[in-house]
């Protein structure tokens, strides 16, 4: 919605066509432009098919925001193997495959911007969320490697990292919110609009890194200096 309000034609991709069309209607009613492509981003063939349909229209995105997410918070022993694979497919492989499809066009134009969205769990030893955290760590690694790949090409890369966001994620993954460690649970949850505004600000300012709430910066610093102590604090603060 934020990008559409600034004149961008927004292309929405996700599994639920009904929800996509509802967002597209809001954009159209506000005078913006939006297109909808329904498909499972966990499926590489589906991603390729959607990307091909977009590119065949002569449309190479100026901005790509990889923000797909899925998966319940569970410990390693609680997580079935197939669920761990699904957690890695979304967000990591979805972001990898979408970026791979569109990056060539951005490089040919010598401009573009890619935003990878992840969780603060990618920087901390989050208890009770092994597969979830690993997939978010993968997003940070992908972002760093991608930034090195496109260095000096005119294509920008931003890592957007958020704490708790009040989104439908929690409804679809029952029991996960209750596992937030106390230091994270005490932070005010962001609205979806606040997270979107932070992403757009990061794109406009060509930032390498966006973090909300900014209070996590102190925890990250403490973790860099005293990782064992921070890990122990988070694990002791785990809520039942």
C-alpha cells in the first residue's frame, strides 16, 4: 500500500488469491495500480512460471521485496523433517528463486533494489524455534552474499529485520507467540503498516540494514560482546 501510494505498480504474489485480490482492491480504490499472481512460493517451478509471465509483459521489477514467511515455533525435536524443509523453502528458497528470476533484468538496467525481510531471531539464540530461526539466519546469509554479488552494479540490497509484527502469521501458527522470550515479548508489536513504512524508508535511503524496534540494537551489541550471557538470559526468560 505504501509503495502504491507513491506511484508504484505493485505486483502481489502469494498462495491465497482471495486475500491478494482484497489488497489489490484497496490499492485500486486508493488510485493505485496492482496486479495479482497466485501461487505457492515454496514451489520453484511455480515461482519460475509466475516470473516468466511477468517478464513476458516486458515488466522487470524496480523493487523486489521478499517477505514470505511460514512455520510454527517449535524445538528441534518437536519439528518433523518435512516441516523443517517447508520452513527453509519459505522464506529462504522463495527469496532465492524470485531474486534469481528478476536479478538479471535489474543488472542489465544497472538499477534496482532488493529487500529481504527476516526476524530478529536470525541474530539471537531464540529458544524453542530451531527450524524457524535457522531459516531466518539463512535469509541474512543470502542477503550478505547477494550484496557481494551485485557490488558496484547499481542494484541495492537491504536486509529488513523486525521483532513482533501484528500480522496473520500468528493466527496461522498457533502456539508460536506464546514462545516469545520475555525480552522480545516486552517490546511493542509493530503494525503491518509500520513495518511497511520502515521497508520503504530503507529503500528510499538505500540502507543496508533496517531494524524495528530499534531497541534490539542494544541486545545485538550485548550479544556480540557477551554471547553466552545473552543466550543464558534469553533461555532463562523463555515463557512456558
